[in-house]
C-alpha cells in the first residue's frame, strides 16, 4: 500500500500560480503511476493530469493544457502539480491518486486539498 498526503492549498487571484505537492509513504513510490484529479462543487470528479512510474506524462485535461504541469521526484517520493494562469473555473478540491499501471484503476487516494481562484 501507499499513503498519499496533498499540500499546497490556497486562495489565489485569477492569473496567479500555485504548486500542489503529494507526499507518498509506504510501498515504493516509484512502483506507481500517478495522477491528479479535481472535484468542483456540484460537479463530478475529473482527471486533470497523469504520468507513468518514470515520469512520462500521458494525459492533460484539455482546459489545463499549457497552464498546468505534472511532475514527480521519485527520490523524494513526491508528486507535483504546477498550476499557472489560474482561472476561477479551476476552483476545486484537488486529489492525487496512485495506480499500479496504465489501464488499471486508481487504488490509493489522498484526502484532497482546496484550491480557490478568485476573479
């Protein structure tokens, strides 16, 4: 198993930047493909970005392409989401998640961290 804890919550103005982190503990972090998800009030959870065990990016939500960047540092057991040019519609609770590989379900989830973007 792996335990995931997000950090980096914040309130920023539109156009600003924020970096989220997801610290992993337990089983080797590098064993998992990772992803970021978000859920806005009244909306379903959606995938924001994901990458492979060795850090190859495999997906970005269309609305965040060119603004968000996902990365990982396996030596620090940490996943990141750099968010630039934030928009009010990016307001949501952001979650990191882990799965054993492409095509499998995300088995492990963090508790979520709130991101609020004011206009």
